[in-house]
C-alpha cells in the first residue's frame, strides 16, 4: 500500500497568494512522488477553493469538522455534508492543539469521529501523550493511548466502516512543533501497539497508522521506510514541500 502523507497547514499562511504557491509546490511534489498519497489540509479559507482544483495524486482534508452532519444553527461550524459537497475527502479530528487550546474533549471528538465516518469522510484521528506521561515509561504511554482510543472510538463497532476510512495518527504532544521528533524506534513501538489494539479490540485489521510530530525532509524516510508506519502527519514542514522532493522520489 502507498505511504500516506498528510500535510496539516494549521493556521497558515496569511495570504491566498502564498497558500497557492505552497499548493503548487505540493502538486510538484506529488508529480515526483507517485508512490505516495498526499492529503493537503489547509485552513477553511483556502480549502474549498483548492479542493476544486483537482490534481491527480493530491487529495484534500479539513482540519476539523462539527458533529452534526448536515446543516443548522451552529455558528462558526462546518459539517460533514458541506465538506463532502466541496470535494473534501479527509478530515483531521482530535488534534492535540484543539484538545488543549479549544478544550475539545474525548466526548466531542467521539461524536465528530462517529458522524464523519457515518457520512463517509476519511477520518484522521490524532492521539498522543504529554511529556509527563512519556516520562513514566512505555507502559504508561500504552495505557494512555488505549484509554484515549477507547473514548474516541466508542460506538465505532456499530458502524459499517470502510477500512480505509479510519486512519490513526500517533502524535506525541511533546514532539509536536518542537523540532525534536520521537525516535523512529519509539514511534514504531507505539504504532505497532495501536495496530494490535485496533485489530483485537475493534476488529480493524488494516487500519493505517501514521506518525506525526516534528517530521521534516531530513528524517521523514526514517519513519516511513518502516513497514508498520503507514505514513506521516506533517505540520510546520508541510509549508515547505520542496524539502521532500529529493527524499520521496
Ligand atoms: P509539526 O506538527 O510537524 O509542526 O510538529 C505536526 C502536527 O501537529 O500535526
């Protein structure tokens, strides 16, 4: 299966012109990286314009979605249906920045995951521990992730789920935006654990699991060349897609 690269632009860039420049550089990367699948997640301001600029090899994703699937009096929110009608196929749910800065709870995340999957969007669910948990050792990390997944995926067993529609991103919070990624070996340990858990507890046998947290052109291969790591969720470095050109050929 192709490796999946999810480019999370977060709240960047400030202008449409710059956004378009980054998008075209990403198209160029996609032209040269046919063995990878690229999903670009720009802010909503640029997303729906870009999602109409179809390009072979690049798909689009939102950075969030509301849990009511259709329309209604929910100021500031965007629904699954709106995304689908705009050609957006993927959505990131439960990013740690939203959990932390906007108070998103596991209960809210669970509702978003369930609604988006029911409506046929491809969900990239982010999970990951704080440094204080990591400091307690691997078993503490596993137990934290197990608990987070149990809450965020509650009720998923009742859905008729296309296996490729759920993707989990292991994003240790202490590695996000710090310039210091988790070591590939440690990331692999947790990712293998997540896969085993998904298979045994949810009968999800082929769910893709990505690594995210300070991935750049310098180290992306260290992660994605490992068989069990199905791709990467890239934040800051996704604004300079040129850096991946020579690496992911
Ligand atoms: P980063 O962000 O690559 O800038 O660390 C990753 C993420 O938050 O998804």
